[in-house]
C-alpha cells in the first residue's frame, strides 16, 4: 500500500467532490446532504456482521489467489460486495469529520457487563466503547483517495488471474484485511448507538450482532 498516505486539510473540498462518488451516484444528491445512518441501515440489512466478515475473508482470498477464486455466486456478487465496502469507506470518512455525542460512548462498566459473545473479537475494549476511534485510525493510515484506489486494486485482482501479492508488500496485505475487518464492526456499532439514541434505550443494548 505504497500509495496510502494522508492529504492535507486544504484538499478536503476536492476530496469530497471527486471521491465520494459512490454515495452521490446511489442517492443522487450531495454526499453531505445524505442521511449516513440510513446508508448504514441499508448496509447491515444486506448482511449481518459475521456474514460480512465471511465475505471479506473470501474477497481477500480471491484477490490473493493467482486464479479467479470468488465462491459466492457470480462476479456480480463480488462487485456488489466491493460496493458495500466502498459505502463503508465513504460513510466512515464523513462520520469521521463529525462530532459524536459523548453519551454514545460506553463506559468500562458497560463493556464489562456484556456477555463475551457480544464483544467483537476484532476490536479492542476502547474501540468497542468508542467505535469512531476506528474511523480515526482508518483515515490516519491512509487518505480517502488512497483507500478507494487500494480497494479498486483488490477488486481488480479478485476478478482476474492476477494476484494482489505481486504489487503489494506483505505488511500491506495484512493491513488491508485488518482495517476493513474493524471498519465492518465499527460501522455496525456506530449504527447501533445511533438507534439507541433515537429510541432512548440504555447504552450498550443491542450494540453487537
């Protein structure tokens, strides 16, 4: 992931003009006018977190393979899953630039009382309490354009007989998978906290799936 570097603050307007295209095309409106939580509702209505993680595993395996290896139906299904990941990247970018109410975060006591089966194994305790930390780390690791380009390269490899290994450092392979695993789980937790805030349910209720 040699191209994964950050952009300066004065490039934010061009970034949003050109690199939030998936949201803009799907909703046919300016990205900042879109209800981001509704987009997350649609993402997690498509599949629950464990299923998305399984798809991510197969997506990565197909990209690493030197022959076409997607096993979840047609190539169209692979393209659609890549679009889901792209939605998460773009929504994550916009949410990362917003201020989250502190009341949406959990305390250590909240987390300690949750059953073990409710805790996402890919997130730390702190990330579980404050899932927007995952977004901050995600976009510190790479800029929005860099993530979009990297995702495109992985998709291209997954659809072909070309392996992503041929032009990516081993550390980059591991980083891609790790960051997207956390993004999938953090996105759901952010949505769950938003739902709880709307309904007045106590923090932590239904926060994992």
